[in-house]
């Protein structure tokens, strides 16, 4: 009877050891999974930031091109609307020079 009780105690002890090892392994697996998940999220975040920067840079470049295009259209329209006679241009230049240089 004593042998049976000792075997039961030994079996319980062995079972406790197996359970403890299984819990430690489960904790390690969970920790590794959490670490991997965090790394994946960080990688995805970095990728998203890079893509967002590219999108913003492209949008800024396109906006600058559009601005230049519209400015060139406006300049062309103004130049087409305003036609000055060479004589008037000369007088305007002289007037500006007089104003800037304060000549009598």
C-alpha cells in the first residue's frame, strides 16, 4: 500500500513538472507571438508612413506644376490683352526711371 501511495505521489509530482514545463512553453510561445506581432505592426506603420510621404510629395509636385501652368496661362492672357505701342512703352520706361532715380 505504501508503494502505491508513493507511486501516486511520484506520478502527481511528475504531472506537476510536465504542467509547469507546458505553462512555461506556452508563456514563451505567447511572448514570441506578441513580439512578432509588435514587429509586424511597427513594420506596417513604417511602410504606411513612407507611402504617405510619397503621396504628399507627389501631390505637392503636382500642385506646383498646376500653379506654374496656371501662371503661364495668366501671363499669356495678360500679354494678349495688353498691347502697348513702342512709343508708349518708351515713355513708361522713362517715367519709371525718373520716379526711381528722382530725376526732374
